[in-house]
């Protein structure tokens, strides 16, 4: 993302390097540079030259680049140690007999002054050289000015510069340690964003303000952060503001006003330290305190911000930094720095001279006018770095320097493999014919281990998986800052991001000495639920009372309390033996069973009397036994439903009632057969429907019902079910019928036999007998049918346990109806009117015979 001025500058630079070509007849064609860039740099000759771009100086102001005059710079050596680290790595490699033997590396390092335009100048100077005149030969041979460049640590400048270098096929290894200057690098933007999100998650900060720089670094950070934050569903942005490039007081004032008005207590900044300097001036002017700052890698260890006047505001800052490393021998190398007194201009190692003048507050001869008169010192070049306090010699906190060190070694290993390559394994080259593009193949396949124990290799994207240190700005009693390591974020291809923090070491710049709360809305208290505020992020919501059971999900057997703040065990409901209704039905069932047993005993005791022997006494005994089963099967409908009771209750009910109704049907058929046999020539009908046929008929009719029950149970049997539809706070235990068709066929078959029995008994009701059993059967079947017709709508409309109670009541009512209608009159005669228990009394005026057994 380049401005119009940057594009114009790039075109001018390309034009400047070869702006005047001539071809006099007396010599080969040549190109002459129209001017020289006065770039601060360091140089060392060698067989192969490596380039380097570093942030050494930066502009104290941000002037409007009108291209009419050279902008003035303010010397502030903040990255000189990185340049010296590259020089040290080159020197160490040259002394290594195993790596690049018989090859001497050199370097050419430039200062980009933290400006994109100057970075372009330096990059073009590296790849084109600084010769005033280049003679154009027919046979182009020789080594290029630089083989590769250790790149700019800024993503914006790195991408822009690599775009130009790509035209010349010159590889560039970023100081962020990626073989490609790409914002897709895990060691670049997404990795930093993921690390920041891990910190936000750890402290529960869901309401965050985001400040970004107006360049590729900031814009890609905002895009990546918003995307990852929405995917994680862990927070929302309170505001997003773009920091201006220059010192624009109105815009900075507006941004700080937004920060003051926001309820977000955490501010995340993806910007460079130069942006932060201008921002903090306005923060101090408005005295904006009480914020927790989160720093990106670009400024998390910036010494320029660690001043006593800024620590009341930036104290307690958390940030991520490139992992610290150790470089043995670097301190001794730094102490041996010797300024180039003869060349204190841009043509020599002017970068060292600038560092020397800045450190010892002196000037090399000839000093500026009036310098000596005003008490200034003249540099001798013999000053001792041991006599001054400077952060330059602090080698125990090497972060970007360690990356520079690894980058130089990666280039050296790649060059080593290139020069020793075997045909067929990649591009091969000799030292005399070396081309920069040939190095890329081997650079992507580098694999070595540093003296610190870190393995260096690149993935298919040309990047490595980083480890970030989590830094915390400790505010010391004297107002100074101590940036301490309080944890790390490891990026793994398998387990993702892993955050480790030492909470006891973290300094919080608040009275409570605890992490701040930064949420748009506090969590809803128990008994309430979230309702999102219209037009606001999802982190902002109101809390309203919950509807019943809507606050949180309880296990199946639990329900929310009346206060909606915890789960309570649901009440259970089923037709129990302990409740009054269950007790009454159980007592009625047992009473019916007892009465059947008494009647059976009476009939057995009086089995030789005419009223018992009339109409087949065996069928009467079977009928009494089936009625007992009907009474007893009702007990299966009482109690907590279980699988075996659900399966057995309907099967026992269906078979018992079919057995009962079958006996009644056969008794009705016997009455009709006896009446027909009493007529002339009707004796054959009685023989045809004798005792064996009667037993067979009962067996066949009952077997059909047994087959229906078996098919039902095999295909889709009844099963216990926890029903929570009737009451939210209750579990109704019930038996679902499984197959509605099976249940309907079972009831339909019983109804068919009952209707058939009723029809036959109704036809035989007027037979000439003083004791006509057909009338009793007709009345009993009328009761039976009436009960079960009324059962259907009552069963369907009864919920839960009351459905079981209705079915039990129907079973008991129909069973009592059959028992009282069929056996009540007979017991009355046997026990109270024995004089009527004679054959003559039973036959009356009729001459109908009886079938006795």
C-alpha cells in the first residue's frame, strides 16, 4: 500500500541509477549516475557481499516530502546493535573453517532511517552499487554487488522493498526471520495476532480498543485481528482507530477523546514506536490513565518509550517480543569497534562514526563551526566504551539481534550448499558465476542448529514457527522501567498456540494491583439471560429475567429452580402403589381376584348341582380363572414402568380378556346348540359341538391373540419413557405403546369377539328356560362393550399416570361386570335359594335337554 509520493520516488530512483547512457566511438557504452545518495552505512569487502537494511536513525519530525530538498534527520541510534550483530556473524563465519571454506564474506549495510523512501534508496544502492560510472561490456560476468539482503524488520517496508528486489531476483530474508516478506508469515502478522488473542482470553478481556498504524503492518493487523476475534467468539472491538503517520495534534486529540469516552479498559496497539511517541504526547497532555496497554512486537521493548514521564501511563504494559537468544562473543566484538576517522562521511563506515559521536557526545575533526568554542569535545577515536553506560553493550536481552544472527547464518548455509551442490540436486554455480536467484532453492531447505540450541529450518511458506516472549513493563520506584519476561507463547503446527504466564511476576499499574476488567456488559446474574443491545456488538447486552427452564441447560432428571439459579431434581410421577389412587385400584384388583376365588370354590363345592352342571361346568371354571387373570393383570399398570412391565402388561391384558371372552362366546354357542338339539333331528348338532370342540375353539381364539401380541412385541414393543411435556418440573414415567397398529389390533380383536358374543347371546335371549343363561351373557356383554367404548376417549384425553388409571379402571369395571352378571345370579341360587337349584326348577315348562358334564 504505497502513497502517490512513494510511487513517484520509486520512479525517480529507477531513473537516477542509470539516467545518462553514452556510447562514444572510442570506448564501450557506459552508464553514469547523475548523483550520489548520502546513505549512512557500514562496509566490508569480501568474495561475496551480503546486504543489510537496518533502522538506525529516524526522523524527529515527519516532513512533507516535496522532493525539493533533502529532509534533515536527527541521530538516534536505536538499532545500531543489529547492524553490528550482522557484522559479527559475518566475521564469525569467516573464521569458521567448516562453513564456507576458502570463501570470504563481506557486507554492505545501510540505514533506512525508518522511512520507506530511504529504504528504497538503500535497496537500489545495494543491488546496483554506488559506482559513478558503469562500463557496459559484451560479456557480463562477475559477482553481483550483493548476493542477498537481510531485510527490514518492518512489514510495510519489507513488502515494498521486496517487490522491487523481485524484479532483480535478489532474495531478501526479513529481520522477522522469514525467507519471504509476506504478512502471511506465521512469524509475522497472524502469529502476533494469535498471541495477542491468547492473552485476551487468559485474562477474560472481551472489550478491547484497537489502534493501528496507517501502513500495511497496521491494516493487515486489523484485518487479521477482527477475523480471528470473530472466529474465536471471545470478544469484541470497542473502537478501531488509525494512528496518523506524522504529528497531527487534531487527529491525535480526537483519537484520545475516543479512548476516554470508551468503557474499554484494554488498548491493543499494532504500530511502530514512532507512532506511539506522538500518541503518548497527547495521552500525557489529557492525563489519560487507567488503561491496560497491549503492545505488538514492534514496540513492546522500545526503550524510547520507557521514560519516567511515560511510566505512569505505560507502566504494566503487556506485549509480545521476539524470543530472546544468546550470541557468545558478541560483547567482545562490540568492545572492539573502531571508528573510521579518515572516512566520517557517507563514503565509508559513517554509521560507526555516528554511533561514536552519539555515545561520547563528541565530533570528529573537522568539527562543526562553533562546536569547540561552545565547550564541545573532539573525538579522538580512542575513547573506551567500557567507560560509558550504554544499552548498546547489554547482550542479555538479544531479540531482533538474535534473528539477524540466524538470518546471516541461514544465508551462509544456503551459499555453502549452493557452492558444494551436485548436478541434479538443484541449481549449481561457481563463485565467479554466482547469481542471487540461485540461492533461493537452498535457502528454503536450510536446516541447522544455533549455539543457543535453536533449530533453524523453513516450512513450505518460507517461514518458521515462532516462540514469543510475553513482556511486562515493571515500574520501578525511581520512575524508570524494567521490561521483564513473564511468559511465552509457543506456536505449534499440531497443538496451535500455547500461552504460559507467571501471574505472580506481572506488574499491574492499578491501585488494586490486579488485572482490570474490560467487558462491555457484565455477566448476567443467575436467573437472568442475555438480550443483545440493538445496533451494538454482541458483547454488549442487557439482562432480563429468564423464562422457566431457559437460563441454562440442566440434565434430563433436573430442572431449574424457581429462582432460575441452579438445577433441582425433577419430581417423578407415575401410578404408584403408595398414593391413594394406586391403593384403591390395587385393593379393587385384589378384591376381584378374591371374589373370583370364592366363586370358584363355591362352584367346585357345588359342582354336582344342576345349576353348576348346566351349560358345561368346565367352561365356567375356565371363565373364572380367566377373570382372575384379568384382575391380576391390572397390577402391571401400577408402579414405576420398566421394560418388562411395559411389555407384559398389554400382552397379559390382551390374552386374559380374549380367553375370558372366548369362554363366553363358546358358552353362547353351547346354548344355541342345545336349543337346536332339542328339536326333532337336532341331536347331531350337539354332537358336532361337544366338549372337545369347545376346548379347541377357546384354544384357537386365544392363540390368535397370542400371535398378535408376539408380533407386536417383536416388531415394536412397548417401552418405558420419561415424559417432560406435561410438566417442566416433573418427569412422568409412562409406557409408550410402541406400535399403535399393534395396540389397535389387540383391542380390535377383543372387541370383535365381544360383539360376536353379544349378537349371539342377543339372538338366544328368548329361549324357553326358567334360567336362560343367554340373557345373562347378553347383559354382561352389554356392560363389557359399554365400558370399553367409553374407555377410548377417556384414555386418549388423560395425561400421564391418569391414562394408566383409566385403563386399570376399564379392566376392573369390565371384569366386575362379567363376574357379577354371569355368576351373581347363580351364587344367589346356590347359597340363598337352594330349592331352585334343581333340574325341574331350572327346566320349568320346557322340555329342553341339558348337556352335562
